[in-house]
C-alpha cells in the first residue's frame, strides 16, 4: 500500500510539472501495484478507490489527473499507516 501511494505521488508530481513520460511510467507502476493488492483483505472504501484508480490515471486533463492522483496517494498512505 505504501508503494502504491508513493507511485501515485510521483505520477502526480510528474504530471503537475509537465514531465509526462516520467509520470506515465509511475502511473503504470501504480497499476501494477494495484494488482498486487487484489488478494489482500481491504476495507470496502479502499476497494472502491482501487476500482476507480484506472479511470483517474487515464484522464486527458493532466492537471486534474495530477490532483486526483495526489488525493488518492494521500488516502492510500493514510490507510497504510492504519494498516488498511
């Protein structure tokens, strides 16, 4: 969960700064981390966030994408600290 939060944060910063190639790489890594969590027992709100994550990372408006990715990053980081 911590790694997913960091990948989303890096993707958010990349899109915000205009470094689309780097941001896309971390977004791809975040999607891979999402797959690692499919067998983990998570709270329903986290499952809901994970299910919406692909949509968030495929938005055309990169400023909105960066904003949403940063929010998801914070939510996942908080969940990781409280052990899902």
